[in-house]
């Protein structure tokens, strides 16, 4: 093959490769069914769904819990800003999923929409916080506040929750009922000063895998 033919052949190969890449970029990534990947709203039920806890359920439950917490007299009419600690959520359903996403959603929504009505304490970061406090006390790092803090703030209230499920299976399909329950607790008295719940029931033939 002469040089002109070689150059022509090489150019055709490069052009074909570029055309292939351009085609992929234009049409986007496709899933095995041939349907393009679709960006959806978090509170929207998509075509990939199962009987378990979906994004729209998380959005609905979180919104309802936030409205309930803000309506509690101890929060709405507090003279000083209450400090809140998040306790783990118990998952007693058959679905394995990241249950702490509910608490993250509730905390974020309260911080965004409550106009400073509450403050959260980062108890899940205690090891890092204690290390930072010791560095300040020893003078190894500077502090714009008190360089010798004595103690961390205590919680005025605690938020926790539980998910309970009931499953029914027949030849016609599967039915799942889930009760979402959250509580606002006074740690000084152990009194539950507020309890909110939401119920969702789904039926279908096929189930999805949750991770």
C-alpha cells in the first residue's frame, strides 16, 4: 500500500471513530432496555420502582415530619433556640436501605426552612470534636472563641424514628404496608412531646432489590 492510500485509510478510520464517539455523546448512556437515562425529581415516582422505600416516600415522610415538629408548642414558642440530637432510626421492615437518610432529610429541611428555630448538635462527630477541643486547650491551634471550653452543649430534645412493615404474599402478587413513625423526646424527662406518623401501602407483581 502506498503512502497516499495509507493516509486515506487512516483518515477514514479516525473519522469513523469520531463519528461513533459523537453518536454516543449525542444520545447519552442507555440502560439494557434501550431507554435513555432520565433525570427526575426526587418526589416523582419513576419507571424503576419497587414495593419498598422509594425517593418519593422519603420526600413525603420528611416533609410531613418537619411540619409536625415545627408546629410543636415547645419548638414554635421556645424563648431560647432548642438544641436537638438525632438518634438512629430503627428499620423493622423487610427492606435493606440507608435508614439514616430520613434524619438527614429532616435535619436539612429544618435548617433550611425553620429560620433558626432549632439547632442540631453533631454527636456523630464527637471523636473529632473532642480532638479539636484538646488542641485548643493545649494551645496547639488558635480559637476565635473561648480557647478553654469546658463542655459541649447538652440536648434539649432528641429526634428518632422507626419503620415497621407488614408483607402479604399470594398468587396474585405481593402487598407491603409500611408505618413510618418519628418522635421528639425530652431527654430530661423521657417524655415524648410529639409523635408523627405516615402510612404507605404498595402492591405489585415484581419486587426491586434495595441496597
